[in-house]
């Protein structure tokens, strides 16, 4: 599997705008929710409306990959997408439900999302996939000086060394700080 990096905040917006203009709105909504909740694609696509507590602005779930419990606060950007989708599709079970006759009452597939994200990445000259949403959130937190321990908690990593590796913080970058900050 190819590895991808997180994208910048400007690129997050470019990707969202391209998805909004050139593809079904569901893909732009997945991207918007994905960068705001930092969930893995498998967990994101399995969200049902019953899992979302809009009143308390929260979602509780057990991560498929790790089996770890996770609680997330729904920020205003995520709430806006969830509320709009619910109004547009009041009978849906899944947050990202397919509306074709062939796949009734099922969430959209990760293959479909991956294909569209790859196409958008090629169009914009970026290497992105479904994991780019999660990595982009981590990168944005890091670039905004959120402590690595807090980022590890957000991403539900067991330790900060996993988070450093995940964010692509290399040994050379750490060593470079000795040259960059002389006292």
C-alpha cells in the first residue's frame, strides 16, 4: 500500500471544492467530516445517525482496527454537514448512505471513495487517498503547535512515538532543531 502524507489546510479546501464541483456531494461531505473527525475510513463510513448525538455534539464508537473506544466532539463544520444530510435524506440509516436501487440501505463503499479521492489527487497534483483526511487533521494540529501528546490522544495512538512516525517527523528533523535553535 502506498503511504500518503497529510495535506495543508489550503489543500484541504482545494480538495473539498473540487469534490463539491466535480463529483456527487457525498464525496465532499465525506472529506469534510473526515478531516474534522480524524476517523479511519472504515469507521467513518460505518457511522449511523443513531451513533451521532447532535444535541450533545458527540459521537461514541469502537474503532474497527484497534478495538479501542473513542469519543469525539462534533465541531460546527461536522454538525453542519450532518444536519444538512439528515434534512436532505431523513429516512437514511447511514450518514453516508448510497441512494441507488442496486445498493439500498447501505453505506457508500470505501473502494468508491478511494477511487474518487485518487482521481481528485491526480487532478490537483497531490497523492491522496482515504487516509489523507486523518493525516491532514494530525498535520494541521501539529502545525498549529498542539502538543504531540494531545495529537496522540486525538488519533487514539498508544504512544507519542507512533504519532511522530505517523506525522512523518524524522530523526533528521529532530536533530535539525539543535542547529535551528541556538541559545
